């Protein structure tokens, strides 16, 4: 009788270990949110997400206590016109990476719950398939009129 209880328990521990390993395989670098003027209802977030694991990882959702909702978007240019298209998930190949940047894949942050200024930080919860979740603290940066979309001044 005890063996039947122990085996499922061991399987749960192994499953949790695999989920934790997948979680730690994703590394987020250079996250940033552009400071928006007061009253702005939508902001954008950018970062590089690298998968250092041996299996692909899929981001299924992103949430934050500072926003009503967050959507993943891809910018498409058709006939010279750029438009944003929501995406349901982002897949990151094993040993691969996804760059979230202006003019490409990015996060749209809707209805901020507080005024965000340069120097503030926002917590983003990145949900992966398989129930793992990563929390990332993202700084808010101010862009001057002369700054380009590559945010080169932000690299450390």
C-alpha cells in the first residue's frame, strides 16, 4: 500500500523539478518600458528572452499588477504600412532567443494602474506552458527626442 503512495509522490517531485528546470532555463536581459506622458493608456515593453535549456519553451501569457492586461504583439509591414498583430504565444527554441524590440515583437501594456516615471520598476509575470512562471522586474526609462528606437543609451 505504501509503495502506491510513494511512487506518485516521487513522480510529482520529478515533474516539479522538470518545471523548475524549464523555468530557470529562460533568462531575460535588457528589459525596459518607455516612459509615457501622463494619461497614456498604453505603454510598450521590450527585452531579450534567451532559452538556455535543451527543450523549447512557450510563453503563453504575461501579466502585471500594474496593468489591466498585457498582450504580445508582432509588427507587420504590408504595402509600406505598419500594423500590430496580437500573438497568442511566443515559442523560444532550445538554445534560442526572442528579441522584443520596437518595430518587431513587443508587449503592449494596457491601462496602467499608476503613473510610471523614469526610475520606476514594473513586475511582469511571464507564464510558460506547463504552469511555470517567471517574474521579471522591468525599469521604466525616459526617451529623449534625439533617442532612436534602438535605445542604445540604455545598454549597461
